[in-house]
């Protein structure tokens, strides 16, 4: 039994799987950073749990807390490399790519073996290009929806942090902010998708906590897939492409 862990800047997503069936969740969940300790109960409830494979982009303190919580098992942390599970990493410095982005690309490759735009709407939004041959060609990082709205509220005198409604012709401040932040996300996605739109069966795979806030604005071939990172980690673990520390 393997515990897959995706430690993002807002939430830690986790999935317990059988070693030979990484896509079937025995149990899964998402935790706020201050609830990481609750993962310790999995060891008592699942004595067969023998491995943990994770990626962390939330900093060393979160990694240390997870390592401490799962000390009896030992977490094998993913470090992006040049190649893994049929995906080639064209980042100038491959190891500098976010491990979540790397795992999500590998997860996407498991699900769609044509040209693909891998979009994760998390704390930040990432928009990554994967060729039909599994080449990671590069991608964007932009503030997530929430971060955009917080930036406006904190960076200006008059803009509130308040819920607005989406409209194409906003006539209220809160709607202007909400609509601007959502269209910024959708615009970046649709603009990047143009690079692969003409390729056969090109598709956008969209996941992440904020995905549903703008998925409906996207006028491109789309598949909503949450937890691409966990799917990728499962594939990496099953392929033996992550090496115990
Ligand atoms: N229902 C929602 N509508 C819009 N944004 C949401 C919603 N639920 C969560 N979010 C946002 O999603 C982000 C967290 O998503 P997640 O994929 O867990 O991020 P990360 O991987 O960065 O931890 C946060 O910015 C949060 O505000
Ligand atoms: C861009 C990210 C912050 C996204 O993380 P998240 O929003 O999922 O917490 C993360 O992938 C990261 O820290 N990347 C490292 C820099 C890079 O990918 O170039
Ligand atoms: K930072």
C-alpha cells in the first residue's frame, strides 16, 4: 500500500492506493497545512501502508512536518529530472520545475497521449504545454484566482476583498474584480491552447481547487481532472522511477 502526497501552497492532497493499482483510491482527502498531523492515523488504520511518495512545493517546513508525521514510513520526495514515465522535461534547469507541475505532466501523459495543455488552478495557476510525443515544452505561472483578488484588495486603497458575480460587462466594483480575475485565467489558458489547437485530439486537462471558478469560461476541448499530481505520483511509484532515499 502506498500513500501519495501532493503538498501545495494551500492544501495537502493525499491518496492511499494499493501498490499495484495506483489509480484506485482506497482513501483520499485534502488537508489544510495545520491538519497535516492527522495523516498519522493512517498508519494505525492501514498496517499494510509501507511506502509514501510525495511532491512538495510548499517549503521546507511543510516537508519537515510531513516527514515527521510519517517518520515510520519515510517519504520519497519527487525531484523533477530530465525524463520520467515517457515525459521529457525541456525546462532550462529541469530540477527547478515545480515537482507538482512535473507530476501533473506525468499524470496527464497517463490519461491523454496527444497534445495537451495541463492547467492547475491552485494557489498559483500553472499552464503547461505537453506535446503529443510527451515533450514538456514550457509553461506559465500566474497568480491563482484568490491571489489575484487578494493582490487587488491589498494593493489598492479602494478595492474590497468581496465576492462578485461573473459578467462580461461588469457595472459593479466587486463584479469587475471577480470577472477580471476569472477572465485573466481563462484568457491565459485559451491563448496558450492556440499553440496546440490544430493538433489532433488536442485537449486541455484542468484541475485544482479554483478550476471550477473558470472552467465554464473556456471555449476549448476540456477535461476536468482533479489530482493529476496524485495520478502522476502513482505512475512514477509504480514504474519504479522514484528511488527510496
Ligand atoms: N470553490 C472554490 N472557488 C474558487 N477557488 C477555490 C475554491 N476552493 C478552493 N479554491 C482555491 O483553490 C486554491 C487551492 O487549491 P489547491 O489546488 O489545493 O492549491 P495548492 O495546490 O496551491 O495547495 C486556493 O487559492 C483556494 O482559494
Ligand atoms: C508554481 C507553483 C508555486 C504552483 O504551486 P501551487 O500553486 O500548486 O501551490 C509551484 O509549481 C512552484 O513552486 N514551482 C517552482 C517554480 C517553477 O515551476 O518554475
Ligand atoms: K514564495
